[in-house]
C-alpha cells in the first residue's frame, strides 16, 4: 500500500529494478513510492550492489523486533504549536537523512543534520540528538565534528549551562557552495595549466581544456544563483 510499510513483493520489485539499472526515482514511480523511500530501503540493506529482497525483508523484521524489545521510543519532535503530525515529521526526517546519506554524507551526520533541519529553532543538544537518533554520545560527537568542519553547523554555549547546543541557519548551503566554488577554481587553474603543458590541440590537452570550460560555466552559474539568493533574502529581511 503506498505510504505504508514495504512488503516483500515491494522489495522484490526494488531488487528487480536495481538489477535492470533503474534509478531510485523510476523504481519509486513503479511502486507508487517516493524516491527517498527506495533510497533509504536500499541504503539500509546493503546498497545498490548488495541489495537482496528476502535478506532485506528479514533484516527489517529483525531490526523492528530488536527495537521493540530493547530500544526506547524516539523522543517526539516538538512542533512548536503548529499542529504537525509527529509521524509525518518523523518520516520526513528519515527521508531527508536518507537523501543526505545517499549523496555520501556519513549516516549519523546525515541524521543529525536532518534532525536540526526539521526543528523550528534549528538548535538541539547532544542529548536531544541521541534520543532522537538512538545512538551513543560518541557517535553524536563524531558526527557534529564532521558537520562543523564542513561548515554545516556551529556550536553554541549558554552562559551558566555546561551543555552545548548545535545550531544551523539558513546559510549552511551557501557556505557549502562557496567551498565548491573554491575547489572548482583550483581545478580550473590546474586544468588550464595542464592544457598548456600538454598542448591544447592534443587529445590529452583538449580534455583538460574542455574540463576547464565546463567548470567555468558551472562556477558562473553558481555565483549568479548565490547573488540572486542573497538579494532575495535581503529583500525578505527588509520586508520588501
């Protein structure tokens, strides 16, 4: 049933789709499910190369059994009086986490960022995150360190209180894009140098030259997009 738990038949269709080389979006369309649901299912159960329907179904049942026997329920996510469905918010958090993990972010770090993102305040403590993700304090600490190094969150301390708060804001992706721009600038400079050394009329030199051209276009588009975003954000702040 769309929106319900995946059945064994659903998992067989996912395995068939992966074997056919289909993407998560196409598999999701065939099942009537979001692509993020398919991505989360595959990521949890061996990845695209190791996914097996029967094994995934049994593993899911085992995880559910263990959670029921040994784990406390996840702490509810306060909705700030907005009347949100807690189950829908939990599903959103898990889907957002699966998307981030599917793009290469470590699993716990993806969970931390997703939890912060769906929280109106944009701030949580290590204890809050541990309860919601059901992971150890050490795992939270490693995840926070990773995210801080990437510029995706910051630590804040309240005077007189020992506990740290971890905070995100609306500019995290802008900072990430700035890092991407700097990396691309370095690649462009090195590609142009390589084209000169190898000769831009040779196959190897031309390969570097076309790479530099593409990265220049990408960086130009990113810079224009960021300028538009900053302008729109300033307009909202001014009440325009």
